[in-house]
C-alpha cells in the first residue's frame, strides 16, 4: 500500500540485520504455502486436508450491530455519517462464514486485511510507500512474535523505566534484558535515551551490546498513563534512526485519547470543571445532531510514530480489543514488507489465522458501518461516541476521588490519564 509523494524507505537490506537468528532459519509452513493456489479457478486441491464446508457444524452466524451513534440506538442504519452513507448491503455472509471457518493463509480473510489497510491509509498514513499490514490474534500474541522475530537471547530491549508488565513477562523467559530509560510527563525522555546510547560503552553492563529494539506504548502508557507528544516522538525517532534502532509501537489505546480533565470537551463542560464537588453531569444524547458537521476524529488525536517513519523501522501493533471487544482477539501489525514476511513465517507454525468467528463478526460490522461509521462510533462530539462514554466515567471516577481525598491533593494533569492496568513492574532491580 503506497502513499502518494511519500519518500522511499531504507533499502530492504539496510534493515535485514535486525531479524533474529531463529527467524532467519524459518522456512514457513509448506502445507499452508499450498493454500494460496486452492482458490484459483479450475484448481481442484487434494492437498491440505481441507474439510468439506457442507459438513461444518456451524451454518450461520447472527450478529446485531448497533448504530455507530452509540447513544442513539434509534438512529436509522442509513444515517449520514461524515458525508457518507453507512453501507447497507452486507456481503454474501454465508460464503464469507464458510471461508472464515476453513483452513486459510495466515492473514485470514482478505476482507480483514482490506479493513486494516483502510484504517492505516486513511488515519495513520505511514511516511514510506511500501508498508503492509498483517492481521494478528491481538497485540499480546503479536508482541511475543515480534520479540522472537527480531531479538536474540542475551540482547537488551530499551523501554521506559516503568513499563507494561506483560512486556516484561514476555521478554524475560526469552533471555532478553530490559534496559530502562528515564521518563517524564511526556513519556520516554529523549535526553535520557540519547545520553544512554552516546555513553553506552562506559555505562552498560559488561557483555551487553547496545540494544537495537525499543518498546513504546505512546498513548495511555501502562502504568503511567502518559500520552507522548508529537515533538517527543520526533526526538525519539531521530535518535533511533541515528543509532539504527527499530521501534515496537504497542498502541491499543490510540483512539481512547481524552480531553483534559476539568476542561471543556468539544464545547461541553462537566460539573467537575466548574470547581464544585459534584459528579460530572450525565451526558444525554442530543436530539438534533448534524452528523456531517462533526470534526474528523483524526484532527484531535496525537499523530503516530508511523507518520514520522521514513525509514520503515517502526513495527506498529493495533487491536480491536479496546474499540470493539477484547474477546475478538483480532488486530494487525503495520510494518515494512520484509519484517511482515518474517512475522508471517512464525505465525504459519504457531497461531496461524485469527478466529473465523471473529473475522466474520468484524466483516459483518464493517459492511454496515464502513470506516466512517467506525470513526463515528469512536468520536467524541455532541455527547456521542465511545471516547465520550469513557471520558465521562473517567471524570466521575476522578471527581469521586477528589471529593474523598484531602483538599491539598494536587490536581493531576489531564494528559496523565491512563486507561490501562496499574499492575506493572519497575526496572528498579535491573537499572543499568
């Protein structure tokens, strides 16, 4: 997938050395490789052990998809969303469901890749032309595959000194060493990262080579809740480019960015912003809403590392867990094709394709919503949208804490509002 006028990424061989020894030895799944030929017209395949679809125990899957206008369930399904009608005609669901339940290539239904491509090209817009997407079974599994694909035992992984506990739980058994980088209210400190890398030979533990991977949760960092600013992202990326470091951008909360606590959210102030100790006012749906006048959600969200990535060194992990449902276990990786091919080869002999039930559910939803409906579902405007619902709950929670806490309790910064778990370990005993 290419972006018009985008600069060229680094040549493939300029990044190939980041691939682990184990990943280089992978040859893929020969049986799965044959499946690419089975859908060609006129091909009768006797290989692969494909069951006859007429004998599948599940014949149909019924899903009820709400209006993208979260608080207006009565809204017609052909409501005008961002100047585009939500599609009404679903695909051939019987055929789609049968294909989803059959053995398939690692990337599953082509429709899922199309959905991921649409989001990436319309919202994220990577800065180099030959990026690609690869559907996954969620960020946790994708992250584990990433470590095995790009790290060898004994190597270090750069991360904030307070980081996601699952990240630590996944790298330590692989023999990887977390390398702490100091952080502040804007996330990982670029000053600390630069100082660490510039002085690596003098301050690093004996025998530990300079890391070539860096792990970030740029939005709703777990456990600190920080949101990395665009300027900080530029600084971090520039340093990584100088020292030839690839960035693992684990960003499931990207669309869950909120307005400041106590500030006006798109023209509507909560009670907490008025200085009293009452709960925020209950937000009710506005009867008359001009949907097409709604600002694009992308204009209020912090840009991504991928939008700065001119080299193709960012591996971005996305998920539908926080926006649709975590039990779907469905997401995707966005990266350069070389990296995607190596992750693909590992998936061929591990998780294989995402669940057919999950793929069918998301395809059915997308057929009714489209990208415009999905963004409307998320958007915070006129009391409507998933972001509004979680922001109201955040404000109520914080207001309750302030009412019950000492009057001297410092007012927290809104950008430090995280929605992730607080169960993270520190690098206290692993500081370099």
